C-alpha cells in the first residue's frame, strides 16, 4: 500500500503504489547520468515537479541530511525517499537499483579498457560525453541554486563556500560544518535571512489545480517513520544486520583462499566508505594516493581514465572505485584468471562502498524526520544547502578546466558542445539522458570523420 496524501476538495487523494515506485527506481538507474549534481537535479524534476511524490521542503530536508553523511549523497537521497514512501523495502529497492545498471556497464567498460587498451572509438565517445556532463552540472547549479538561495544571506554563504573550496582548498566536511554552524548562529542574529520559507503547497493547488504532494510539507509522517515501542530495538537490529553483511563476505574471502589483493581491497574500501565526505572528487585524492602510490593497483593515468569512465556511465560518480577494484584484481589475480580476479575485486569493492549508505539512512532518517520543522535545525540545514550550491559550482569549474581549458588554451570542440548541451537543457527542455547520449554520438562521429580524412 502506498503512502496516501489528503488535501482540499480541489485535489483528489492519491497514492504511490509500490510497483509504480519500483518501475521508477529501475528506470532511474539507467538514466541517472551527470554525477551527484545531475542526479539530484533529475530526482528533483521527477519527484518534486512532475510526479509530486514529495514536496520541495521535504526533498531539501532529506538532501541536507544526506549531504552530512560520508558516501554518495544522491544514492542516499534515493534510499531516503524510497524509505519514506514504502518503508524498508522501498529504501532497499531505490538504493539498489540506483547502482545496479552502472555496475554492469562499468564492468563491461573496465574489461574493455583492460583487455583492449585505448581504442579510438571509445576515446571519441568519451570526448563527446565530457562536455555534456559539464553542461549537466552547470544546469544543476542553476536549478538547485534558484531554489536554495532565497536571499542575500544564503547567497553569501554559497559564495564563501565556493571560495573556500576552490581557492583556499578547505576540506568539504569543514565547509559543511562551518555552514551549518553559521546558519544556526545567523538564525538568532538575522532570522529573516535564514528562516526557512513556508510551504506553498496549498497555493500551488489553488493556482494550478495540481495535486498536493504525496509527502507534503504539512502532511502526516508515514506510519513506518514514526517512533513506537515496537520499533524501539530497530537501531540495534540494523547495526547487527549491517555487521553480519560486512563480516560474512570477509570470512568467505579468508577461508576460501581468495587472492590477497581482493581481501586488501575489501578492507581498504570498507575504511574509505566511512571517510568519503564530500563526494567522489573529495575521496579521489585519498583513493588515488593509496591505490596508485601505496598498493600499486594501477597507474596514475589509469586513475584519470577510470574517472572519465565513471563520469559517463549512469550511477554515482564514486563508482570510480569499482574501476580501481577491477584493475587491482586484474593485475594481481593470483590463482584466478585476470578476468575473474578483476570481476571479484570490482564487485566486492562496490559492495563495501555502498553498504554503509543503507545503514546510515535506516538508522538516522527516522530521527531526522522527527526533527523536521525545527526552526533552528532548518536554519542550520539551509546554510548547508547554500554551501552545497557553491561546492557544486566548484565541481563545474573543476571539470571545465580539465576539459575546456586545456594547456592554457581553449578546446573549442568541447566548449561549443558544452554550450549547445546547456542550451538544450535550459531552452530545449531536453532530458539529461538524451543530452548526454547526443554528446557521445557527436564525439564518436567527430572521431570517425577525422580518422577517414
């Protein structure tokens, strides 16, 4: 049974059947290109604006919590919303299918990369994907910033966050912490600048005859998200199940005589999953330092290639760690074949990277839901949201300097394709997946034409 929303006579109650949500989460897994910024923007467009499964306020409330956690915030947001809609199984389905398509796509690309090397047509497709991805991120900055930066105070926080991470190289967790504390303090000094805007669901209904969101600003909390004596032991159960799910594969590896590299990858990426604040780019330096310089699982250039592959496949950008796990298993496969060593390393790396995300949401989301509407907490979270806009802008600039501004000059193909992609998103209202696929097609066509001349 889906969550029911009740509203005025102007809009009929509606539900989200589990099978309907299931189909959406499966579809999302195949089209969630663009890294966390693009994925968050895509979910916002689908779930807040089109389907109206969740209100703007509740969406941002969930996003703010996910931004505080280590790991892939977009996948955690999907788990959170899936859990709100349909409880435990809703969260599991949303989080699992968010990454399942990308697992198989990246496995195929990793095998092609390791076995076939740098093939011309692959390079051409990637050259077209990259500018399109930059446009997706820039579009996300505009869309999220338009909603989150409600006044000059929040705009100043966003600008300070961009300067802090881009120029001063301050770590992302410190920026998030500072923005939250500043928002909390500012709620006392400048309450008008950091007060959360009141919901306008009822006004939207009256103006557009649109249904109130299933999970509305002032609607009741779903039964499964409310505290009760029956669920008093819930946290302990979640922790126990999580530990069992982590320990069981590790014991199987040790007792089954798996190659040493696979066990090392399992332990290393288990640790990395708990410290990956700030998303994939924040953890990339840490993973690259250990995987390249420490364990020698791959070469520096291969790390960049893996990032490019992860950028242009559906799923979280942090899927780059699966490429690292594959290359380590391929290189140090022991008694296994290179192919099976790579596959085992990739799958186990992915498993331990995303397992904590489910635990963080199932443990923390019920408490965060009970705090929804707390004025001081919302002021702190609004500061965090503003800071995240600045951090996403940093991501757009970072990608632009790597793809468009190359060796002191402008790569005109990338610059023009990025501009056209941004126009297609803003003016043409095209969906993100079509813009990304069009970029890859143009890149491939360019490579084929150049090779035939």
